[in-house]
């Protein structure tokens, strides 16, 4: 589980800001919201970020996206720039290094990952594990005279040959984790972390993310997932009683194949099929709609995906994402949760997630302040705000930073009246 995430000099975040999932001692809704990961640490399953347009909400999600992609992306050229922008509204800041820090738990064991970088290269990178009060440095990577140097803890038992191979594979613009993925070596303590990133730190979701393809692939292979998705579509009152998936093979031209093979995100399975069969699998979905005719009898009508509403497709996609995160006990960040969704469905999604989650975590941004009026849904320590500063930078702060917040009768009204900032200045 993620304990905290800090970012500095990344997009609109000029100064260091920290989003924390650490729970206070408040007992309100703790049965559904709080996980006791060890004797001292309580972590929230949920984080909600409010703010005006252009205040930095989406940039916070983009920071998680950058980190997710950086962990696993293998660079083919040392000259390729890292895909981000530092804070650009101040001449001096754009030449400064950017910093990320992620504190997370694997089981009851705390880990800390620290990264310093600029567009050209990684300046430093290290992974710490808290076996006791004092952390153990599992690896430390620094840039000296434009050359990457990596040191591993001796307790890992890495041979000299493996160290040298990792050193060669790790270009200046990629992570140690991505380099390790290219080396045939067993490093259990680090593999615990790479496994956590690969299986529990899920890709972010934005309003533009096309989720239907992911959901179709999921429910075509997993009957439990299909039932979960259909049940949520049913709740949303779309009269959908089933989703039927048909797999077909689509023949591609050589130029199309070459372009697809150049995309890093395509799975090894699909690449192998492109190279051997010259085809790509296409999943076609038909939605079984339950309708009642004028005689009062019920029948099912199958309609293609092209005739479904944006809300139906968004709900189906989010249902797939939630099922994956819940079953993997993972983390996902979603930008503008309310996109194409009815407010009642948003409440239901969050409530269902909290009830079904054991150690899964959800972070989302939203403009929908109706959630603040639901006292049986959110804890105060799960609510965060972003606000644009006079210098154009983004500030990030928590609701619990405000004195007397427990005496406020309506958080929704207080927010609308500007008591917490983070609203448009009209």
C-alpha cells in the first residue's frame, strides 16, 4: 500500500508537495477506510482531490503516470529525453532537477523509493527497505561525469558479472528496475518491489483513456470479472443483462505491422502473433439489452458497442479497472472520476470499492462536491485540495490542515463558499 507520494519541479508543482494516505486516529468509518499495516501505521484506502481547473489536479495524476511508465520502460537510446516538463513559469526552475519520492508497504514492510532526474538523464535513484528503524539501502544509483554508477547492498549477493551487466543495461534515461528486467538474475528483495510495481501499481485512468478494450479483454478471459462488470452495468440501470465477446483476427499490411511492433506497450503475445500470423486479435462486444414490448413480454436485443452511450462504456471500463485493482489489492489513480457518470453511480462505485477492498487503494480527482455532503462516505483525512499560487505553481494541502474543521456542519457548503480555497475565482 502507498503511504505517501512527493513530487517537486514537475509540471505545475514547483515546490515539493506530498500526498499522504496515512490515516489519523479518527475512528469515523475506519472499518471501511483504514488498513493497519503494522503496529504503528494506519493507511487510508481512499484519496480524493478537489481543485479549480488548471490548479494541478491532473498534473498530480500525471506524476503517478510518469512514475508508473518510468519503472518499466526500457530505453533503446541514451539520447532519448524523458517524457515530462519541469516547472516552466520561472527561468531558473526549468534548469533544476525534478524529484519524486514514494513511500509504500509490501505486507508490513516499509520501502522508500527516491528519484532525482531531468529531461536528459537520471541524476540519482535509490531503494530503501525498513527492516528496523534504520533503513537498509538495497541499491543506490548516481550519475558521475555523465556515467551511471550503481551500488547494491552486499546482502543481496549479486555477483560481479551480474552487477556489470546491470550497469551496461541501465542507460542514463531509464530506471534500475527496467534494467534488471533485462538481466537473468534472482534478487528476491528487489523482485518483491518489481513485482509490486508490475502487479499492484496500475496505470492511471483519465477521461480520455479508452477503457472498453481493456474491459473486453478482461471479461473474455475471466468469468468472475464478467459477472462483476455486468452487475455494475445492471445497477447503472442500462437494462444490460450481459456482454458477449467475440474474438476475430484482423489481417494487417507490413507497414502497419512494423508500426505496431515499434510500440513498447504492446504485449509480447501480440507481438509474436504480428510476426508469425501477420494478424492482430480484435475483440467485438455485443450488449444484451433487456426490453419489454407493448404486449408486456420481455426479450433480449443485442446491440454493438458503437450504439452504446459514453456513460455505458465508461461504466464498463471503470468496472473492469475496479475489479482488477480489488483482486490484485493494488493502487489506481483516476483523473476526473465523474466523467460521463451520474452522481448516484459515483457514490455507488466508491462505496462498493471501500466495502470490497482489503488493501486496495483508490486516488481520484473530481469537481463533484456532492461527495462532501455524504458524511457516511468520506473521512476528513481522505480529502485533499490543489490551488494555483501567484507564481503559477500548484499547492497541495489536506482538509485536516484547517483548524476547527470538525465543527463545520456542511463541508460541501464550506467548500462552495471558499472556506478551503481550491475553487475558481470568478
